[in-house]
């Protein structure tokens, strides 16, 4: 009588190309942990679907039916995670904001000082907007339709930016600025980034792109404003006018 071959299930070979060596059993996570992971996956799927719908149709036209259809779950499942449409709308801006910050952090390279790191972060932001073009609409409409979500997102960005400037200051940069003054500089820079994203992104092959000259001008303003104008670039005073 022919023997049945053992079922290949939850096993991986401990050898590389040698099937005669013993196999190692993969331990399944506890059932409770699997349920938690599945629950988190569904919640993230609902948030991602909401971001897509808001980015396409706007907050006002985003419905629970569209969200669940996009996420591929039943409408009843929605209420296991969110109590109302407004609750998920208030969560979507902070969620996509976290994605943005994580993307920017992952793009940082070899920058050592404020100017180098700021340049990397600035360019990473616009790189993110290229792959996430719906982000701008989600952010701009959040102020009207999800004030709570918009506030949480802006507070998170502000806190991250402020920590960045304070770290630079502790390393000897910005000697002419006090911490409370840097707290004013942060929203100025945040506003500049937002304005440039709205008005200076140009379509190239269907992809929104920031011109390099814009990035260089922004960095020139930031460096000179926070670090001071280099002596070689300062305008010389007219000798004749000085005598007067």
C-alpha cells in the first residue's frame, strides 16, 4: 500500500538545498494575538480607504458606504472600529500625517547640521507629495471638515519641527535665537512649505514636481534668516554716504 506523503504545512527547511536535513516547525502566534493583528489590519484598511475616498471626492462626499466598499468590508464591520463617520474623518488626517513623517524620516541621508538636514527634509516632503498627491486635498479640507484631526496633525508636525530646531541649538546653532523665538519660526517655516506645495508644484509627465530653483531659494532664505547672511554676500555701504 502506497504511503501518503506528509502534508507540507507550517514548516520550513533548515537546510539550503538539502531536503534530508530535519525541518523546523514554525510557531503560530497565539490565537488572541492573531485576532488583535487582524483587528489592527482592518482598522488600518478602513483608514487607508477613507484617505483614498477623501482624496478623490473630498470630505463632504465621503460616506461610510464608500469607505467600506473601498476597504472591502461590510458596513456593519465599520462600527466595530469607529462610532461614526465623523470619528474616522477626525482620524484620517493624523494617520496620513504619520505616514508623511515616517517617509521623510526614512529619506534622511548624511546631513550633519541644520542646513543639511533641513534641505533633506524639505526635498523629502515634496518627494512624498509626488507619491501621495491626495495628501494636499486631505490637509487643505481638514481645516473645514475635521478641525480636531487638523489640529492634532499640526501639533504633531510642530512638535517634531521644534525638537529638530532645539537639537540644532544645543549643538551651537542659532546663537541669536531664544527657544521662544524658535517656537515662532517653526509655524513660519511650516506655512512656507504649505504655500510652496500649493503654488509651486508643477506637473511633469502627470507627476507634481517642485523645481530645484524653488528648493534652493527656500534654503537660501532659511539659512540666511536663521544663521545670518555670510559676510561675502553682505552689501557694502557706500563710503560717501557714510561720511554724510
